[in-house]
C-alpha cells in the first residue's frame, strides 16, 4: 500500500511518521511519501520524519519530494495538511478580525473564512491530481483547517472521496481514559455536530456510560480539556463539549483575553516555528538527529503548553517529550489510520469523521458535512442516526452550518456578496457592517492567492 502526505514538511510531520510507521506492517504500508512545496521545511521536518520512521520500521520505502504528481501516483490513500501562506498569513488573518473586535481564531472565528479562501483552490488541485494519477478508489483525508468549511466546499465541488479528520474528539476520549486509568481505546463516544463544534451525547468506558460521572468529576476540570468550561454549562447542555466551543459560550472572555495577551496564538506559533526552524537549519538533521530532537522538544513543548492559553487564561503545565518508541497515541494520523484499519479488516467499526449528514441529524440537509460518529462499512462511512437532538445545541449547529454553506458558495463562486452573507450569520460576527468590512479586508489580504472576486 502507498500512503501520501501532502504537506509533509510541516512541523508536526514527525508525529505523522511515528503513527504510520508503528502501524505500517499491520496495514501493509510499504511506500510512504511526504510531499511539500516548501523545500527548506521538507529538508528539515521531512527529514526528521523520515529518520523517525526508519528507526521504527526500516523496511518502509520513505520518499521526500516536492513533485505532487509523483507523490500521488498510484497512491491508495492521501492525507492533506497544508498551510497556504504559512504562519505569517495566519497572524494577519487573526489580527484583521481582532482589529474589529471580532474573534479571529483560525478555525472557529472569522479568520477561518480567510484561511479557507486560500486553502480550497490548492486542495482542489491536489484532488484533481488524485483523480488523474492515484489508484481508483483512493481516499483523501483532509486535516487542513478550517476543516468544516474546507470539507463542505470540497464535497460541494464533487470530491466525494474526501473526508475531514480532526484529532480533538479522539484526543478528548483519551484524556478520559487516563482520568479513569482505563486502557487506551476503551473509551467510546456518540458525538454529533460540526468540526470544532460538537457534542458528546454519551461516553462509555468498558461498556459503561460515564458521561454524567465525568460532568460531576472535579478532576476532569483540571486534568482534561474540560478545564475551559464551568460545570454548570455541561449540566445544562447534558453533554460533553468540544474544547473549541469555549469560543462560543465564553465569547467576550476569549476576545478580551486575546486582546490583553502580549501575543495571539498565531503569533506565538509563528515566533516558535521561526526560532525552531532557524536552529534546526543550522545543523545536519540526519547526522545529528539527537540534537535536532532536543531542539524540537524544547520549542514544541512551548507551543503545547500555550495551547488556548491566550484565549482562556489557562496554561498547560505538563513537560512535553517526544518518545519515538512509545506506543503512539494517534493524533490526526491516527484518525486516518483507524479508517484504513477498519476498511481493510472487512468488518464494521466505528469512529468519528466529517462526512455528509445523510439524515443523521434532523434539521440539517443531507449534503451538510457534519462531524459525527460513523460506522465504516465496506470502506464507506455511514453516520449514526441521532434524529432529534437538543434544540439549543441544534440552533448553534444550524447557525454555523449555514455560515459554512454560504462560505462554500462564496469560495466556489468567488462571490463577495455570499462571503458577506456568510460572516453576517456567523455567531461570532453577527453584524452586516462588520461582515462587510471583514470581507473586504480579507479579499485584499488574499488577493495574491485568490485573484479578483465579483
């Protein structure tokens, strides 16, 4: 089997390589290609990824390339994780919104539309190459943010072999396993909603429903990402919330915290990545890999401990370490690999993916891409049927889904009017005048990538 990663020069490439290498034999992955059009980063983070994979499984044929055609040729599966415009454009995306008093966060906030404006055309080009050069039936797993808008738009463009993936739900389930001292993989969840806007309706560990227990467990609010919420909110919603719902339920706190912080999340990451890349560029990655790993651990640990710190005022304190040989915890590669493993087994298995609704949640269109617990049957994802869900949760889901639908139309039609309509309805904007100003600012900001919109 051949697996290709588009965006293989990203900072997180080692995590992907570790996940894939540990499961390569089980999944019969013999060929692994990391492709990136940024050759400097590919020669740093791609080489680190290749070294990690070789230490775990030296039998994998691992190739680094900047040639997209060669990367996808005869591929069985493709993972896309790209950042068009890189960190500096993200920083400007978020600052444009914050300058108008609007949350700029790159997936849930207004900046998500700006990021999607740049991302979709590039991803569509890769999807066309997949259609032309990859094996028939090749699946594409997209991790490029904002996954909700991007997944919706790619599906609307007819790329029905694409699936949105995110490690937030599976990551949260693992924190609950640790809370209970339960084996990895023992926590299962029934989740519905949208990417970064989803609700666990039930969580079982060892077959026992523990959702109510978790909501009442004080340790969960210090040891898991429930740390961003008040217990009373989860009681009222009778659900466990994706951590990104913090931005919706505590909107004014998030904006105030970011504005009062020295740097935004995007600025933190841009600064960390620049310093880390500069240090790594000065050494021979393959000859002095141990030193490269020390540098990476230092800077990536800073990144992890500052996750959502500016927005929430809560900083993680765990010392971060990358253990090449420790059993892999999954991450977003784990989501894609889980799909492959179930599909290859010929049996039915469940997992969380971004897929078309197809009647799973009442009140949404069949074509609406949702983040939901699915069964993988004969290599295809079938969402679990939730039917009528809590009306307050559904109201927020529907409002953001309409924003995503209109964003998809705006990007596909290059329509300024549709973009304004989309942002007007976004709960974190909710203003025609602000939406107009944001749209015009983002069109100017992205002109080099998107060209003229009508």
